[in-house]
């Protein structure tokens, strides 16, 4: 591993570790925060060229995609997106939630995957379709709230609630919550909420060849380990991560020919149902001791993102 790659990997791990501590110490409903029926633009930055301005403050103010060749630039938690395509807010088998966030943008490869996969859902588990949460911002990049990843248009959150057989109102899309399938103690799924349909849906998603990883709450991973039958080779793609008790997070591979996209290391061998899962249920992980004097992490600056992200921001 080169020195630059090792340094980058260390930075990414630190970002993800910080996100994990945040999610472990905060309510798991973060992704279920309500939207608004009256979204207002953020005030302009006094000095957007200040090198100390967090990149999330810049990307979070851009409302349209960059009219460039479609490509994911950088790593899932450390990059941006050119030529983004919007997932239509209504489809034959999907509806987009939290429209006020304007986060239904992705690499065309991800949008095509979501549309194709959603149309197969009725035959997978009998649901009418999917409710889709956050994908990416119009130009990717760090977000003001909620995610360390979702920066290059290859991540999407799928709610653990079936799409109803009607079109949801704008108010419902902003205010309703997905189903929390995890027990309050975090040690197991809630048997009154977790269903065979959830298992079938996650299995089908993991079996798709373009899917790199699926992130779920550790309790969901535990239930999958206990309940999956037949060919279990797909379990290795399903990775535990707190904060995913209302939705599961799908991550696809870097699209073919997209040289500006940095691939993730291969998933570890095995099903992931061993001691590596058990450690998520230890007191130190379930109830981490956070430093009350710790200063908030301001986030990545533009200088810490790939250089091409500057061109993405200034493009029309």
C-alpha cells in the first residue's frame, strides 16, 4: 500500500469511527428526522473561498447537478459527484421520501440499479415497492447532516417499510417515519416488527452483482445470521453498523470505466456471524463513553477532497 493510500485510508477510518460514535451515542432515528413543507435556501457564505470553510457548507448549498460527464470522484466518504442523475420522486415501484432534503441524486449506475431493483420487489417479498431515503446531493460531497458517506452517488438508503399502494402526499413524505425493527435495548430485532419480507428483501439486494456492501443495524445482522437458509454466501456483504434500524444502506461498486472512483477494500471472507459480530453487543460498543469536552469535528475542507471536486462545484 502506498503512503498516500495508507494516509487516505486512515483518514476514512477516522471519519467512519467518528460517525459510529455519534450514532451510538445519539438516537438511532437520525435518518428519520422530519423534513419540512417549506424549505428555505441557506444564506450565502460570507467567504466560500476561505480554506477553513467545511466542504459540507459549500456542497449543502448547491441545488443542481454539474453538467459534466457522469462520474463518481473519490471514495464513498471522501469525494463528490459529476453529472448526477435524479431518481424520479415517483416510480412504478418506488417513492422518494424527505423531498425537502434534495438528496435523490446519484451516479446514473446507481439510479438504474434502484429503478431495476425496485421493480423486482413485488416478486421478491410481495411489497408494492420501495420507499427510498437519502441517496446523494446534486453534486455529492459531504452533507450538512446525517451521513459520513453518500458523497459519490453510489450509496442509497432504503426504508424498512413497504411502499403503500397509493401515492404519498408531500406532508407524508416529510413527516412519516419508517419502521424501527430493532428492540429498544439494541440487542435483537423486535419480533413484532421484523418479518420474513425484510429478510427476503435484504437477501435479494445483497445478491445483486453490482452491490458492494449493505449496512444494517447489528441486531438485524444477528437476525439474518440466525434466519438465513440455503446458500448463505451473500451474508458477507451485509455489514453491521449502528443507526440503521429504520433503513438499510445499499452501496454499489464503482462503475466500470470510472477511473476517478476509488473502490472499497473487498469484504472480509466468511459470513460475518462470528466474534466480529458479537463485539457489537459489548457494553463498550453499545454504550460508549463520550468525552463531554470534545469539540465537534468541523468536517472535511475542500483541500481534503479530490482536486476535481473544485471543478464540479464551479461547473454550470
